[in-house]
């Protein structure tokens, strides 16, 4: 591994904030070039892509930095609290069944995409999908299935269940991160043109627009110029609930691990799972109280800032040059993701689902709770909780789906 030029996280964080500042300054620029540029390129995509270039060039390193851990464990749950606390659950319920259908379609796409992609590559290059014992390729890809249906906990579960070797597992992590983030980039790009995509799908997005308008109307109703005390109250509530969620996760996850380790198949032994579930659940309960009025002093705006910082740290973990290390295995990953995408597009076209449901349903599988709200908030900050709710479903079924995918890949491998 090449040593990065900059290792100090304080400097790295300054660079990431500089990237975000550049993006938003140009986004709000009146210069004709930037107006045309952002007509086609979503700002959130640049917040993700520019740090990945710095990582690929060896200027910074997502592997050696602790910023992603901080963002995912502190800023992510806090942002979910601040974005969820003013949510209208009844309006989300009215989004209908298409959101769940697209999520499950994404899950099925991952389950069948693995064995199909291995089969296709085996017809051309059987040695690529071979390997013996713990280093067998199919075993390694079972961990990718765990990540793409549930998350890191499900991925770790597959490593243990299928006895995956450390060497092949290292390659799979690179495939997982790069292919998943390439697909995420397409979804973020599509978010910038969802109206045109919805026209092609012949989709009725009125329920989504109604939710956005309702959230905006509520925001205007309670909005006022925040004072120092207001901002402290927002941050205190957000980080306070995150602290409570960490406390609960630190108690619940080890207890389940000791008392009922078999529940690991549901990700119930994962501290991160409980962190997301507890922080979101507490915020949902508070959404029925006066606490939701903190939206009027910028709760969702602060939550969105945290989301953008998370996006930058996610991009920092991607090395776009790693695809050349073992290109044959990356081909399998790309074919796999293509199958996942095509199935989603076909089903969305059949049921006339809005592109929002396709994007969030896919990312709730492939990206989990760390990035599903990122994609959802690219459409509108008030939609982030939809991504969270679907991602939690992914945690619950991730191990089952990945296990089935692994068995199918084992059967299809030469």
C-alpha cells in the first residue's frame, strides 16, 4: 500500500471541507459555465467524486484516515435524527407499496446477479472464477452479496459462514467499494434528471412531490431566524440522541452476542445496526412531539451538512485505480451490478415506479444505512428517512439473501 502524502486527519478534513466549499460556491455562482455545468452534474456527485480522485492519486487515504468512521458513527446518526425528527410518517406511508417492491427487486437482482455473472465469465475464462478452498472465488463473492444486500455486518457474517480466505476477501472489499460507488454515482447523476426519467417510466411521482411540499410547508410555518441557543439546542438534541443510541448499542449488541449468538444472521449482534435503529426510532417518536419544531431553526439544514461531509468521506475511501489490480474479477462485479440495475429498470417500467424508488430501493440494498439516505436526500432532504427505513429492511434480510446467493454461486462455479 502506497503511503499517502497527507496523513494528518485535521488536514484531510480541511481538504474535504474545501472541496465542499468549492462545490457550493460554484453551485450558487451566476457564471453561465457553472449554471450549464450543474444543469447536468449533481453537486452531491462532485462532493463524492473529487475526494475519490485525491485518494486515487495518493494525496490522502481513506484506509488510513479515521474520518469515515467518525462521520458514519457520529455525523450519520445525528443527521438521521435531524432529518427524521420533523418527518410526517403518515405521508411516507402514503408513498405506497412501490417503494417496497423496488427494494425487494434490488435484493433479487443481487441474489441472481452473482451466479449469473460467474456463469457468464466462466464460459469465457473459467480460471477467473476458480480457486480452491477458502480462496475460491465464489466464497469471496458471497461477502460482496452480504454487503450489497445488507451491509458490513452481513458481509462479515458471510466471511465466517463460508470460511472466506483473507487474500480473496481483500480483493472483494475493493470490488465491493468501487463497483458499488460507481453505481451510486449513476444514481446521483440520475437524481439530477429524475423528471425526464419519470416521464420515460410513465411514473406518477405525485405522492413524492406531495411529501416534499408538505415538508417544505411545515418548514415555512415554523421557520424563524435561529439564535445561538437555537443552534445549540439542535446540535444538543441531535448528538444527545446519538449518544443515547451509542449507549444502547453498546449494551444490546454484546448482550445478544453472548446470550443468543445465532441472531447474528439478522445482524442483531451488530453495534452499527442498533446505532442506526435506535437513533432513527427515537427521532420517529419525537416527531410526534413539539421537538419537531426544531426544523424551524434549521435542523434539516444542519443534518444535510453532515450528510455532505459523510459523502466526502465515502468518496475518500474509493480508489478508482484499484480496478486495474485484478480486472477480471472486477468484470464479474460490473456484470453483477448491471444485472441488478437492469432488473430494477425493467420492474420500474412495468409498475411505473418513480426513479426515486428505484434509486433508494437499490441503494438501501447496495449501500445500506450509510448511503441510502445520501441518495434519498439528493432528491430532497425530507426524503432521507425513506432511505433509512428501507436500509434497515436490508439489514434484516441481508444474511439470508447473501447465503442463498453464495449457495447458488457455489453450484454454478467450475
